[in-house]
């Protein structure tokens, strides 16, 4: 993803946040133990970006990963060709992002990027959903956070670099989530980013990281719904997005996990994005519905 890395660099310059990344609270992270009839599943809510000083994880988490019979992630970190497939799906053969935006929206995007022509050239051939992801990664990069230090990579290394790791989704499924979005849904992802000032985006990202480090999945879910209510331009699109990206995937995660582990005692370790855990349709609620007793560790 060279384009993403170059754009993140330009964002760092235009946001003027290179001086020093802020200090965060002590790392706790959402971590739970689910038990049913002698079967144990540890559940970690991950943040897909991070910083080197977020680690090591708590001893209880590291011990649980190492003693678990298998680690289940959203996607296998070592799946062959996944990054190339995603990179291809993000791009058009023409300037499709510029076509999707009005003149005033394109002008706003240019202003948000400090009128950096190189950054705009990188973006103009991206699909709206892809541009929204890259811009968001750039915001996290401005805080010193990147995917190389995401929690998934950390637990994968603890588990033995894929030797006992299974992805609950594959790259093609994740790509179809984005390519299957309607044009309105794709544009909504980007217009929300455009509708926030740099300071608002910075503060929201800081809030998200702090909530993750405090370790309360329900608090994170509540935060997400508040942000959605405040910044979404369409409740209908927001509801559709939640059904596709959260509710349906939460159900698939739990169904696929339980189908694979059967009645084997384990223990097993599940690590998925922290926003998948909380709320009435979250992974924790679904495990409780399937007879598990769930408690925070």
C-alpha cells in the first residue's frame, strides 16, 4: 500500500502533528473470559492500529494466547495475496473519486490536505470507501499509530506467527463488504471525514484509543453510536452500514467460531475489533445467547 503510506506522510505534514505523539492511559484493553460446560473462549477486543509502547499486553492476555489451542482472528494475518487484492480493489482506472464528489467537496478535500497536489493525485483514482480508509489511517498516523502495531499482529506473534491461527473471514469476503456498498454508502464514509475538522478527528481518535485502553467494550460501543448519531448524514445509510459491517459479521464470527471448536474444551482465543464486542448485537451478547457465562478479565 505505497499510496496509503505516501498519503499518510502528506497528512502528517499538513496537520503539523509530527512534534510528539500524545501519551495515553495505562493499557488495559477489552478482555473477557467466556465459559460454557467446561469450554473456555478468551475474547480480546483489538484496535487495528497501535504504537510500540502499547506492548507488551497484560500478562493475563499473553498467558491466555500462549495456552490456547487455537487463535481466531477476523482474517489470517498471513493470508497469501490479501494486501495485493485489497490494493487492486481500492483503485479505479480513471479519476473516480473526483467524479464522485462535487466541485465544492473536492475543494474541501483539497483544503483538508493543505492543497498538497501529490496527495490529491494519490487519492483521485481511489474509490470513495478506499479514500475514506486511507485518510483515516493518515489521521491515526498523525498520532503515531499504525497497523504494524495493531493488536492482531501482537497476538499472532504470541501464538507463533500463524502456526495455530485461523481467520474467520478471508480477504475476498472483506473486499466484497466494501465493493458491495452502494455509491451513497461509499460516499457517506468520505463525507463524514470531510465534515469534521482536523481537531475533531484528532479528538475522536484520541477518545477511541483511550476507551480501548480502559478496556470496556460496552463503553466503546456507546461511543461509536454517539459519534454515528452526530456525524452521519443519513440514518438510513448508518443503519445499513451497521447491519453489514457489525451485526452480520458479529453473527458470522460467533457461528464460525462455535462450528470450528465444537465441544472441545480448549481454551481458545478470539481476537476481533473491539467495536464488534459490545452492544445488544455484539459478540459478547451473542456468546451469552449461546449459553456462555462471560466476565471481564
